[in-house]
């Protein structure tokens, strides 16, 4: 990860993460450079209105309504994501009560908002945004939230929900806000570790687990690769479902239909990361010099077609020759991240299949890095200097 938003506030509070070093620096803007122009949105609604109106007055008016709508729908949906789903196949009385409680979350929505929710659950982000806006770079930038972390394009059905999902994050109660952790994203892990130790946890590193120990149908501990064993009343895995249930456990310890479901569970890595050490700041042709456009997210997403072509490469097992980029400059927000006068750049990249055609080698890694730099250099040529 490279920014923080979707970490649940209740987790931050219960673990007392600010006490243990969690300090979030809000991103100030979302900047989309174009060949002969740009689009920049900030937390200031008046400033954002004027900027969008520069391209489309109709879109500026629609944008005023769009954000609150997505926020209201997101606030109704988010509690459901934090709830264990009731058993719908053989429901108990408690499952029926839980199901009724889930439905109650939707009572806060008007009929119009509920209609939009049904659209968000099924439509593509492109189709949904086309109903609201006309300026292509605004739509393509907003639609990028619908493809993040997926192997879908903006015209893929279902991507509208992913866009909604990214409206559910917040920082200190500011809905849809994103921030950078002072000290780098690794500092989030360190804050969690210090919290765990405060509550009595022992942390072991360089201690790979070979398997979960199962006795009488119950997970009772873990065995390390070096032969050491640790037992516990509760065993928690932070690995993905396939590694947890197919590698750490024997299939014979699990119901056969559950094993089949896990094997059919799709995990398709689609994102990459490129970090750059820079001698200076990128200078964008469309908006030269320093400014708050460098103190937030820099989005390389000029059009739907640009994103779809990037997706086309990934569909056939290749990284995108002209990738979608979501960039931040950590050292602009937190000067301690780089020596004086120098900077670091974090590039989130799509699309990059984890299981790339022909496998990864040094030549492909270099070519991938070059594709990222070339995509950025189209708008900030000095990045190659």
C-alpha cells in the first residue's frame, strides 16, 4: 500500500494507533495532467467547482450532488462490510435477526439513493459516470477508483461498486479522505506492532510457519519450518485464503465442498509498484513548477480508452505498455523521507499480472520500469533527467 484511508476507524481507536506513532498527513489534491491542460480537485469545494467548471459547467453542478450521494450510500453500506454474514442456507433464529439488522442499514436511504445503489452494484464505473458527467478526463480519473486492485477495466460490469467501495474510507471522520503515514507506510506496521506489544503480544520475525496444527478438527497451534511448535486456543491467519487453507492445512482436515470453493476462489494480482529516487521534483508541462498539485495524488488516466488499452494488455498476460498510474511524492508531504533537495516518488501501477506470460526476469522488470517512466514522462519530461 502507499496511502491510508480504508483502515477502519474502530481499529485505529481500539489499538490506540495514534498513541503508538500513527500520524496521517492528508493528501491535498488529485491532479490529472493532460497533453495541453490539466484537472485538479482539492478538499476546497469552491476551488474544485471553479476548476471543473473551467472544463464543464454542467459537470461542476453535477459534482456538487455526486459526492454527497456517494457518501450517503457508502455510509449505509459500510456497516454491512463490518458484519459477519448470516447463514442464508440454514438460518438460525440469530441469523434471521442479524439479517433483519443488516436490512435496517438501508432504511437511511431514500428511494432515489437506493436506485443508485442498485446501479452501482451492477454497472460499470464508466456507464455510471456517463450518467452524471461529460468531461472525459474527469470521468476517467474518477473511474480509476473502480479498477484499483482489480483485473477489470472501467467498462467492466461491477467496477462501479469498486468505485463506491473507495468512497467508504475516511481520515478522522472526513469521509472519502486519503492520507500518507508520516515516516512511510511501513510506519503503519510499526504502530500496529507497538500496540500489540503494549497489549502483551510477543512478535517473532524470520520464523516462517510450515503448517497449522490440527487436533480433533480444531486448529490448536502452528509448526515452524525449524520444527518449533506453538499452541494456542485461537489461531489467526493473515494470509490469503488459498495459502491459509491449501498450503498451511491438509485438505483432509477441511470439508471437501469448502476445499472446492477455496480452489475456485479467484486471486488475480493486477497491480505493481515502482519507487523512484529523484534529484528533484517532476515538472509537468501543463502546470510547471511547484504547487499543491504535487502534494496529493497524481493520476495518469487521461481517458477511458487509455485505461481500457492498459487493461487489454493484462487480459493476455502482459503488463500495460501505457499503464494507469496513481502517484504520490512522500517527501513533499514528509520532508524526512529524503535528503534535502532530493525526493522519492511512489507509483501504484495497473496493470501488472502477477503470473505474467512467460514469467518474470530481469529484462521484463526493466521493461516494466521503463513503461512506467515513459507514461509519466509524457506529461513531465524532466523525470528522465
